[in-house]
C-alpha cells in the first residue's frame, strides 16, 4: 500500500470509530505514586456545536453485553412518556443503550421531520407515527453497526 492509501485507510478507520461526529474524550492520568502529585486528566475535544457527542463504543464499565429480546428498563421521552427499552438486534450493554436513548430523547438533540430523525456518534434514530406505534408497539428506535434498540410501549 502506498503512503496515500495508508493515510486514506487511517482516516476512514478514524471516521468509523468516531461515527463522523465530534467526540470529547478524557484521558485519565497515569496512577500517581505516593511521592508524586496527581496530575489532572487531559481532554481532547473535537467540537461539533450542533450535535451531541458520546463515546462511540461501549466500555467494560457499561456492563455485560445483552442480546435481542433483553429488556433494559424504562426510558422517558422529553414529554415524560415512559417506554420499555428493548434490544431488538445485535449486542449492547443496557447502560449504553439507555445512554443512547437519553441522548436521542434530549430536547437539545436536533431532530428532523415528522419522524424526528436524528444522527449522533454513528447512531441513527427515528420515531414512528402514532398509527405505526399502535400497530407494532415501537415508539422509537436507534440503529448502529448491526445493533438496534427500541423504545416500546409498556
């Protein structure tokens, strides 16, 4: 692979990992020893003012991965309506799934059209019409890389 091909592959991989959105990451300092002062964490920020950001992948602290059919608890939209959060496809931790829907339902997350379409950190989310929701019980869903989570009527 020539130099330009390697640079292109690196850039594509970087965009895939960040979901093409602004990501804020904080790197914890190395463990302090008793003879050294603790250092403050360093923050690297790539601003993206109009879209919320979140870590693009689940971390071990998010808990174990669960699969299709798993109910992860209740989430509420901006109006306060509660829905069951269900993993519809793929594997994700419940904590991470809850974070995704909290971001989607946040009033500060820009949404487009009657389907309230939103994209952030590689996730694509949408809400269904009342008729669709009455038919299949799904109020909203978010998808990324083979993972689909759904907010269903209780």
